[in-house]
């Protein structure tokens, strides 16, 4: 009887262990493969979540960048969160100047790295040290522009090689302001409209280093009939329409000859140097779930995006993607070699 009891107990332990393993295996979905050709990616289920399984960042409407060490910075309503490549939070800058950064860029200057941000709700651009958090520059609406008391709601920011800063007033007048590296106003260009050389929400922007000389790549998100990308010179001269029919392009990130373009409807497209779509990632087939902020974490679907807003590449060609989302969704897509 004693021997039977021991064997029964051991069997129960094995069964329980298998049961726990099975339950845990069901907590996270399997990776999802997406894309095509050299732009094929696997999702990393659970990446960036806290140990309790909940989002680490909370409600978000921001961007993503990666520093030289491979750490991932993402901006959320509460502030800026820094993740290791494995998905753990290693630093955070919360409250005050770090809240509601709608778009962020990162640049190395000397031996330091700096985050540039567009704070739409705070009506300013900002620059701070990526590793200490020290704020070194703020960019309010420049009086020298002579626009009077217009609404200032910046949506995008980028930086040229010489340090000149470009800040888009995308949620208001749609002017793009140019400052020198010290924050001195230099000029502005663009205006709101739906014409060829106008912006119907200049929402995202980056330096397009695929070309020589580099130029501005700007998301004209609400252009009708469908969103598009435009090229402008660093002197504010219109170069041309790059590609159209992109839905609602929210931001752009360049690596080598490729550009990642999140579409708010719930997908991300990858363009090559000829600006042809070579991959579509995370496409959401449900019109009610795309362009939708209010998708709680318990309704997230692995490999399906909802309000795709920010993206960035790491040195290995992996992508980090942020949804515009009430619970705070940040995803890692591993490039399949």
C-alpha cells in the first residue's frame, strides 16, 4: 500500500507538471511568420511584456528608436521606456518632459546619443540625453516665423547630418519648421491642403539617407484619396511624390535601401529603394479592428496589428513596431535569414 501510494504520488506529480507546462504553453501564442523574400519576419510572442504578462508601457501614441547598444526606446503617454533586445525594461523616463512624445528620433553626437521628440500635446519639440535623460533643448513655436498665435501641435521630428532640426506642425498648420542645432529658427515651408505640394496632415518624417544628398521623407497621412509619401530637399523645396495609396502612413524609418512605413489601418509595408512595396506585415483584415485605438490587450491577435504608428530597425534588420493602443502594444519582429 505504501509502495502504491508513493507511485501514485509520483504519477500525480508528473501529471501536474505536464498540466502546468501545457497551461503555460497556452499562455503565449506561437510565433507568426509574415512578409516575403528577404523581408520575412517572425513575431516574438510576449516580447516587451512585464513578468505578470501585462503591457509594460500603458497607453501609447508614439514612436520607436534603437541606440547603438541595441536598446529599444519607445514613447508612450506616461513617458519613454527603454527595453533590452530580450524585451525587459532597463530604464524609463516618466512624467513631465517625457510624456506624450508623438514621434522620436535618435542621433549620436560626439560620444553621446540624444533623443529628439515631437510633443504634440505640450506644443514643443525636445532634445534629451538618451542615457541620462538630461533635457538640453526645447523648441516652441518660433515667433520669428511671423505666423502669429497659431496652434502648435508637432507630430514629427528629424535631424540632418549637420545638426539642423526639422519639426512638423502636422496636427495644426502643417508647416515644417527648420532650426539649427542650437534651436535658432531658420525657415519654414509647406502648408495645409490636398494639393501636390501641400500636406493633409504631415504626420511622420525622417531623413531619407537612401539618396545623395539626403532629403526629407514625409508622410502626408490624410491625403485624398489615399495617403502618400513626399520628398522635400533640406532647403524646403518640393522634389516629388514618392508613392501613394498607402492608407494612412504614420511614420517612416530607413535602414539601408529599405523603408518601413506603418499604416494606421493595421499593417506595415516595407519599400525598397525604388519605393516599391516588397512586403506587407501584420495586415488586419477586420475594418473594425484597424485604425482602432481601443483594442485591449486581451483582444490582441499575434501577427495582426491594429493602429500601427511607429517602427524602427535594429542593426540586424529586426523590426520593432508600436501600435496606437489603449493598453500599450510594442512588438518585435525577427528577420528570417
